[in-house]
């Protein structure tokens, strides 16, 4: 007698990846049951309406993909494109703002590495060693590390290039330019996006959470306050039912450790706790602009006189981010172990200190809104590679046993929202 898999899908975690997985289950004709520990959906993604304008607690936008556009249409949500003013990106270079923090010699060294060198990392290379070998140390320190730090929030020497760029580096014996061309060509053939670049929504990223929640309420079930779940009890309560685990990495590790069956896999792969980094965002409203030029924002190299990873110019990126055109909105981003110990007041003071390094203004902040996320993001290094190998094996074994378990989140497919949601929709 063949064992039939249940029509239900249990999803542990109601963040953006859990909501996307629930939407995907509905498209497959299944009934999702989301089990969320808190009493709010969306995880780190949250938009707050203040007296001065919108505040995004985490991501302020995302890139489009074919599955995403289909999902937006299905849930009745229309994306808005980024403003033309946001096309310019700035870097902090030699204590001033620059669009190109490299000399002609640095650019030539980068082009040589990108065109002619095999970009496959060696076994012992971290991200900084790999980039310095392929592109040169100046490009690595002045361009790549600020750009990567603004996304992954980790120093390059703690990261593994295969973990951060799996799609680019998965094939061997090719230059970076060759691989990027192939990836871009394949995407161009298969899909032409409605908008190129970041998109958001009229009500901010919260609109995406709210529309998904409403759609799931109609076709599935959402259970709040589910903070004491474990895999052993879930498998007993829902036999032959697919379980999707969509949790932050610290919670994921805890739920695997507490289950005797999955702990065997952790021990087999010698998985220890994956290092994490904390982040803080401060959205500051004021009457003056940080720069006279308009743009997306500024990225800062490590070991400069500014402690922030970067600053976003929110009212230059998407329309209607402030209640009045005379008000400007910036979001400062900080990361690292030290952030765990800082109070909200101290982080706000950091913003004012960093801001004066760029623009010595007499205009005080109209309002500052700080959000701190402890242990929010995994460090994309070798421990994370080991964990993902372990998770791959768990998925394979449970699929064979007709009791599938899947794992989705920023530790599986990279940190970009498009990658996370696309994985959840598969």
C-alpha cells in the first residue's frame, strides 16, 4: 500500500519566506497552516507610519522575478518602481563622497581579473583573500567590502565566496565576466521584468505582508502564539504532512537540536552554531539633505572615520516616503557585535556623529526611529556551508520517507528578498 502525503502543509514561521511558502502551497492546491511564535506576521519586515513619513524596519524594496510578478498579480498588489534620482550610488572615499572610489589603475586591475582570471576560489580562501587575488586589494577594500557590507553586514574575512555567490561560482574554469554574462543571458531569454531595479509599494513593504496575510487567511490557516513547537510532536500530530521550516537561523538551530532525529544529522556533519551578526537601522527625518546631489545612498568602507555600513536616501528612492517634500528621510545601517551592547540612544548619537563627518548641519532631526535586531543575519562562511549540506540531506531523507521537511530563509539562498521568496515559491 502506498503512503499518501497529506493535502496540508505545516509552515513554522510567519516571516516573509513563510508567507511566500504558504502562498506557493495554495497555488499547488494545498492548505497551508502557518505556526507563528509571535502575534505579528512579517518577521523583520515592517513599515511604520510616523508623523514625518514611512519608516521601514528592514528591507525597503526588492528586485522583481517572474514568480514574484505572478504572485503580486494574484494577491492584488501593484509594485511601484524606484525613482530615476536613485540611480546614482555613492561611496565614502578619502574622507569625501565619490561615485567612483577607484583610480584608473584599480579599474584596470579589476578588468584584468574579471576578464582573464579563473574566479574559482581555492579551498582556504575567504572572501577578502579571493577578491584581492582576482580584483586587487584596492578594489576589494574601497568597492567590494562596502558593497558587500551594506548587504550581508559581515566583514569579508569572515565570509566564504562560495556561500555568498553560489550561483556565480558554481561552475569551474571560467572568468567572472564569462559567468555573469551566462547568468544574465539566461535570465534575459527567460524573463523580462516589468521594472528594472528595486520596487516597493504605496504603503511600503508592509503592503506585501498585509496582502499575503489576507490571501492566506482566505485559503489557509494562521496560528499565532506557537512558541513551543518541536519537530517530534509535529510529526506525530501531522503524519505524512510536509513541514516547511521558515525560522531565523538561531531558532532553526534550536528546533533541530531539540529533535533527536534531526540532531543525528547535525552531529554527522559536525555542525556547530553558525556565527551571526546584529544589525541596527535608524531612520532620520530632517529639513536638510545630507548631500546636494540626489541618489540611492552612500556606502562606507570598514576602518574609516564613519562607523555606519551605509545610509539610504529614502525620499530619493521611492515616492511618498515623507509627508511633505520639504522633509527628507535617511536610513542609517550599522552592524557588528558591538551593536548588541549599544542602547537606542547611543545608536542615535552614532548617527549624528557620522552625519557631521559628511555634512556639518545646524538642522536638528525632526524625528529618529531606531530598530535593533540581535543575531539577525548569519555570517556567510564555512559553518553555514556545513549547515546547508546537513539541511540538504535532511530534505532528501524525509522526501524519500514521504514525510518531507523543507528549509527556507536567508541562510539557504542568499540575503536578497527576491532569492528568498523565489526559493519559497519552488
